C-alpha cells in the first residue's frame, strides 16, 4: 500500500473514531453516564488532533458536511452542558461556571480571530508585494510570530480542554475546585494569547500609505532599472497553472537585459519558483499604472488573459507573446495574439500555425527563438539507453469543455497500459500526466486513478510488494524536501533570512537536482513510476525513457528535441494522412487509435532501430518544430530580446519622470 492510500485509510479510521466519540457523548447524555461521556470526549479530542496530521481529504469532506472544526467544538460544548443538566440541577454551580467559562472563552476566541483577520486585511491593502527588492525603507514591520498565526483557530479552540475536564471532575467528585480552576486556566490561557498577540498585531498595522509605498517601489526600481518584464495573470490561481511562468525563469535569468517579473494575484507568489529575478505583485490596475519602469521596453506574456490589457496599454513597451509551450492545439495559434507586437515561437511550425489564420498576424510579427527549456534533454542514440526499455506515457488533460477533449486518458489510457504490461518484452512505464488531469472531468479523474492502480498492481507482481522508496532513500528525500521547504520560506518564518534570492535559488536548485538523482536510484530499474509531483521534472522523465506516448500537446513537441521515437493518439479517428497533414507534430509520429492499434509498430521502433521507419522524419521535424541546434535556443532567445529592446529604444528613448534622458 502506497503512502497516499495509507494516509487516506488512516483518515477514514480517525474520522470513524471521531464520529463514534460524538455518538458516545450523545448516548452518555441520554443515559446519563459520566464515564462513557468522559471516555467518548477523550476519543473525540484525540481524533480531532490526529485528523490534522494526516494528508487525506477527510477534513474537506467533514467541512462540506457542515461538520467542520468549529462546529464540532460547539457541539461538544453543548453536549457537556447537556450532561451537566442531566446529572445535576440546571442552576447548580457547575452548570453556571461551565456556561460562564465557555462564554468568556468564546468571546476571547472571537477577539483573537478578529484581530488576526484585521491584520491580514490591512496587509492585503498594501499596493503590492515584492521579492528580491530591498524594501526596508518602507519600515514595514513583520507579521506576528507564525506560532500565533498558523492554525490559530485549532489552537484557540483546544483551550477549552481544562474547563471541559474541570467540569467533568466536579460532576464526578462534587468538588467545586475542579471546574473553577479549569475555567480559570482556560480563560486565562485565552486572555494571555490575546495579550501576546497584541504587540505583534499593533506593529504589523504600522503601514505606509499607498502613495508612500508606490514612491518607495519606484525608487527601488529606478536603482535596479528593469529592461524586460515577464507579465503573468490568471483568474484560477493554483500551483498547477504556475508552470506557465516557472518554465521561463531560467531563460529570464540568462538574458543580457535586466529582467523583472510582474504578477497580478498575490497567491501566485506562493507558487512561484525560486528565482534571482526581482518580482513585484500588483493586484490593482490603478497601482500598476503608477509603477514607473522608464527603461522597460520589452514585456513577455506566457498566457492570454483579460488583465494583460493593463500592461498592454504601455505604449512605449514592445509586447511579446511567448506562450507556455508549442503544440498544434488551437491555443497555440490564437487570433487574440495579434494584439502583441511580436509572437515568439520555437520554430517554423509555430510560424506556419499563425500564418494559417488569415489576417491574424503579419509575417514580421513572428520570431523563431527555439525552446530554451529543452537544453538539458539527452539525444537519441538509436537504441534504448535504459537498462530496461522504458515508455513514458504523458497525456494532456481534458481541457475546459467536453466539446474539445484532447486527452487519451478517458478513451484509451487503460487499454494502453494493459497492452504495455502484457507485451512480450518486459517494459518499464513512467506515467506522467498533465497536472490538471481530472480537475474538471470526473471521467478523466476516474480513468487516471485506474491507470495508477494498474501500474501499482504490476509492481506488486514483479517485486512481491508495492514499490516505495527504500527507507534510507525515503529519509534522504524527506530531509531534502524539508531543506527545500525551509529555503522557500521568507520573512519571519525563514531560517535563512540573510540569503539573497540568488543564493536561495542556487541552493534550492541544487537540492532539487539531488532529489531527482535520488528518486531514480531509490527503486529497482524495472519498477514502474507514477510521477505526480514536481520531482522528477518532465525533462528528467524524458531522459529516463526511450519512447513517448502522448496526445497533441507541447509535451510531444518538446520530446521531438530528443529525436527518440514517439506515438500520438489520433482521437478523432481521422485518416492517417489527413491527421498528419493537419497536425504537423504527428508527421514523424507513430499513430495510435482508440484501440491502441499501431502500438506494436512504435514499440518495434524503440526496440530495433532497423524498424524505426520514422527516424529520418523526426530529424526533419525537430528543426521544423524547434529550430536548428546552432546557435542554441538560449542564444537565440537572448538575441531576440536584445534586438527588440534596441528597436524599442529607437522608438521611445528613455526618459525619466523628471524629463532627463539617460544612455543605457
């Protein structure tokens, strides 16, 4: 049983114990029975604490069922009052003390929560958030200590335990001291928590005005003098979408020009990878319009989004659509792209896609720059490079609507895996789905889970057990994960507050490389892999495979850089010639239908280079899709940026707000 299943099972067991605890308390109130109530309450408290330590969906399901954490504590407290009323007089000392203590505790919990909410709200009103810029001149104080803020609801709710135990003790012994001291302890702890929070909250609320903050940012930017920006905005913010930005970070860092990253949603900073490039996040358009970058002449856009217009209105800047991958999908040749001054594509294929859209873009708007992200890929040697022939299945996701379902996961994913596992030659399978697989379509999610189950079951057949990392490797990976998490923290939470962003980035990348190397060495060579996390990266999966099977997506286009054999699903069932003509990425591909016919031909090409009939076409397609090997794409990308910047300077010489011109 893998870790995910163990966590899910543990979550179910703990939630069952939690429900039994509450059921036991209800029964104890009816009986009434002090012993049964005390035991059931202890089980419910313990289960509540344990439930937050497991990684499962149980907490979400409880919240969705109107049985969230706060509701559970309120129900438990009402049951305590109910037991008091059932066992003693309603106007007895224990009932009065319990009720007064709970009310006072509730009031202090409200004060604590309201104070933190007010601090967070005020901090959110700051015009921007930055990374990699020295904003000490603003005098912004740090937020209260993370212990006072993280999971504060759970921490303050558990302060009722002394009062709860004291009330039960008084009912059991008829001694007033238990409920009195328990109540005093609970209320005093809550009052002390508020007192401890107050100084930090007061400091955190000492904030500059919006005008002061913008002026300070402009001063810092005037010293840094950014020349090129990467601009990103997206309505649905999650880690799954931030790959669109993260894939370009190293390319930005390699530019001759001084880069800056401009984000629009604060949550994006949480998912932005480490980078030495300065970052500013400006949620409101009115503040973005006041951000001064006089030397900025090029802005790069990895996505098409409505809020792009807030940057596009800068007339002195050349605006470039760079996208987040080249493929034959409609999104890779969107008519909306004509609002940009230039469109940078990987190779001639990208140019042809746009030129097929009549009146959409001009020929001179399109610039071929290659794919700098692919420099780490290993080239095909003509035969399997792995100790066991390895197939990577990397399907795309289901898309935004059912009208254009691009993924093979639903109609053919299981059949493909079954055929691969049943092949006469022992194969290894790496399953690397798109991170959004199953997020919109329940059918895609169900098929995705069945594919994972098939691979896990075959690992059990091969090795007599479910494959997991060795204990030593698991401990090393855990240490590396903790190191990366610690390095990723900033501000008061960071154990490395004095690191520059460049030093932090270098350490994080070294740690990820170590984790990637350890990932492959931790399991037997013949073990299948289900890759759902960031480590190993997609390029790493490519380097550990001999054949790709995928859908029409940029993953296939990128894989072409290896010159290794690959196969694509013809999901619409078009005639092969028509499909290859319409989808140029498929012109050097082995084609599979929904029954996986054609798979044998693709596997033969991987296993025997003499039967690889598509090899010469892949060489041609690589240059067509991704451009020539020389000069390298990193050089071409940099040259395109330099050229466009120079033209931008010609059109709009640099002029600072005080009307002085400078030479760059």
